[in-house]
């Protein structure tokens, strides 16, 4: 079977700037920062600098509060947030024009939202702000929890406590979780467990987490390793801090009709649990307002993906995934601040498409990213664009729910709402592909390749994940049948000691050189001395 061919697209309006982006990195391999900022031309450099100032203003407003200063010295993971500006530099590598503005618009708001989450956490934390009245109206949720079950509460806040402690911290600095992994393994947890729930458990064992809330809701929406971590965390919450915990269990076969009644009833039970402990009744008006915002976000996400099906995608890479994660799952329509950002991004996406704006001098391959990406090297996709001209059209975690939920307040829709919330919970970013059967993980991948005219799939091979790796042979065989290149790249999610960032890049480069017989667009990026960088 001949491999699928896509037309190579060259940028006729190549801008002046850093043609050799690898020169931005220090040559001694010891520094934790870049040698200088990237020159993008006067207009784009000025814009990028003003966005840098905006990020610094968010951090400044956050740290001036005494309780947040206290948290900086109390919690080990807080030091990672000094690297926020550097994280943005990695996400904007080589970008100009609309893609640069799209990335900043989306990611700057994610930074703002995370800062607000952390401020809320420390306000109620018994060790820092200790606002007891505020804490009584907070519900702790998992970082992988779809917060749909909170859409009908006005005053009660959903606090994704693990987002700043582990998830975001590992985006900022690659070694942020290693201490907690060692703590968990010293406690007796096996080292071959997924590092994400193991690190979360390690944070709890190390007593390095904020304590607040009237109750907690945990979910099973990732894997067995997540259930293991939940058990350790729930034990501390309930036995030591008196915070009751509810287990919201989504069914494994989430695409089957016969499990939906169970799933809806479990949502009802979670709602009742929160009502009992938070002292607030479910508000249907509030719920349907949130439902309308969920549908609005879904429509925008679909438009971005539709444009990514064309020759000139605009919103791609890790920031698409992170913004979608924050908006779709973490927010789930509960905040009125997201819709204006969606509209602004859509306007930039449409403008960039009309102008045929490109992110690299040449697009050689159209690639779909499948599997779970390494947290400590999530900016890898921008390296692929600039080094090899491989365009990451979308990723597995972004291909979530596209169905509209009921947003009109009627008696029938009130009952259907529990099924809608259950459906959202079942189709959160991790579970909707890694669970649910062969079709959602394998068959639909090839459907996306066909729709988006992709000739390549990069498979993230997470060393500690058994769900995806068990189908390795099937992906290989079916990729060959369809003439699609399948590039396997290993990592260990949160632990860079197993597979370093350079080892990840080397695997991809080896395939490009040996199988495709291609040379990089920017050879200076092939080997980057970034092992000691944030």
C-alpha cells in the first residue's frame, strides 16, 4: 500500500525573524532560561512584549495578597509558578500574526483562570487564608473531573485543587513531580503506576496540599491508577480533616445506551450530596444558563476544527488542548467570562484563514496527535512545526463531545439534564477515547484522518499506560492499510527521568530521517540543550 500524499504548502510571505530558533537556547546546557527573546518583527515583537507584561501583571496581582505569599513559602509546588513567562515563550515559538495572537488570547486567559483558582484555594485553605465561611461553600473536585454536576449551583464553588499542585506545575517545570513520585514509591506505591495519579497521591502523602471545602467529589474518569490515588487522597480528607468524599463513577462502556440510566442516577446522587453538605439547593435557571454556554463553546470549537481541516489551520498545538481542557471540562459553562474569549479567538481564526497565514516556512505533513501527551514536554508540537514542517491538526484530548445539550428550561429537559450531565462526564477529555471500546480509540482515529486530510499520526506511547499501548499492533497494521505514517514516540507523562525531552525529539527526528528521508526545516532545533531548563 502506497503511503498517502498531501501537497506541500510553502509560505509566500515568509516574515523576517529567527530562522534558526535553536540559537535562542544557551549553548552551555546549564542555564534555565533562553539567551534572548525571539525577534518577530516590530509589530509582533511589540505585541508579544505587551502580552508578557500582562502575564507579569497577573502574577503581581496574585502575589501581593498576604495569604498567597504565605502559600509560596508553605507549599513546595508553588515555586514552579516562577516559570510562567518561560512557559509562554515555549508555546509561541516561531509564531507570528494571527497564530501568535490566538495562542496568547487563549493561554493568557488560562493563566488568569488558574491564578484565580489558586487565589480561591488559598482563601479557604486552613493553613493560609482560613476563611471558614468561604470554605463552607467550596466543593473539592479532581483535576480530571468534568464539573457538569456543579452547573446548577450559584454560590457553591467547584475547586479543582489538583490543577495547580500537579497538572499545571508540570507544564511549567519538567521536574516538578519527581519529588512526589519518590514520596509515593517510598510509601509503597509501585513505580510502574501512571505518574499523574501517583504524583497526586504523593502530594497528599507529603502533606503538601491545601485543606478546604465542605465536601469533595472524586471521579473514576481516567484509569485504575487514578482510583488508587483517589483512595489515598480520600483517606486523608475524611479521616484527618473531616471532609466527606463522594465517588462519582462513570460507566466504562459510555457509548452504550444501557448504561445511561445508571450514569444519570449517579449524577443525581452527586447533586444531592453537594446540596446536603454545601447547604444550597440546585437552581435550574442557573443550570440552563450554563448549558447554553456549553453549547456555545462546542460550536466555537467545531469551527476551529473545521478550519483545521483546510490547507491553512490557525489554532493548533498544545494551547488548543489546554484551552479546551480549561473551558470544556474545568469550566463547563459555569463562568460567563469564557464566551467573549471564544468569540475573540474565532474572529482571529477566521481572519488568519482568509489571509492564508502560516506558522512555518513550509507545511510538509498533516499530522493528528493520538494518545496522552507528556506534561513536561507539552510544547513538543510547536517544535514539530518549526523543525520539521509537520502540522499538528488536532490531538486526542481535544476530540471530545460535539453534541448539543438541552438549554431550554422545560419539565422534560429538566429530566434530560441529568442524562446530559452524565454524557458530559462520560466524555471528558481522557475517558472518551481511552474507554468505551475499540471504535472510539481506533476506528474514529482513521475517520478524523480522512476528514482532516492527515497523512501522519503521531502516537504518544505513554510507558505507564496500558489502555493505548495494548493496541500498538492494530494501529500499525491499520495505518499501513490506509497509507498513513504512524510515528510512535515514548514518554512517561510526568516523569522526565524515564524519557527526557531530547529523547522524545530524537525518536520523532529518527523517523523523519530514516523512513521519510527528509531533512529538518530548521536544523538548529534538532538538538536543544534544554535538559536543565524549566
